[in-house]
């Protein structure tokens, strides 16, 4: 159950930052921060909930998916795909 909660939380946090990242120039400071701030949010939560290190690759995939879909959503809302 803890893994499911962390998965949903990690996806939502990264989705939000992906939407923000959609409006920034690639490789700018904001772009860099929008990618890495969720990491610093999720690591202490994972450690506090005592989740094994074996789940790190899984959470990387979930985080990447959230960022990617967030960027797509942000560009869609901005009208970049019209």
C-alpha cells in the first residue's frame, strides 16, 4: 500500500513540475530546477517511509513518466499542438 501511495504522489508531483517545465527554455536554470526539485521532495519521503532501495529504478520510471506527460499536457494547454 505504501508503494502505491508513493507511486501516485511521485507521479503527481512530477506531472505538476512537467507542466511548469513546458513553458521554459531547454537547459535553462528553471528547466533544470523543475526536473530536480521533485527529487529533493521525494527522497526524504521515501526514506521516511522506509521503502527499500530496490524501488529506486521504479520511481525513476514513474518520475520520468510524470515529467513527460506533464510537458505534453502543458504544451497542449498552451496550444503548441493546435
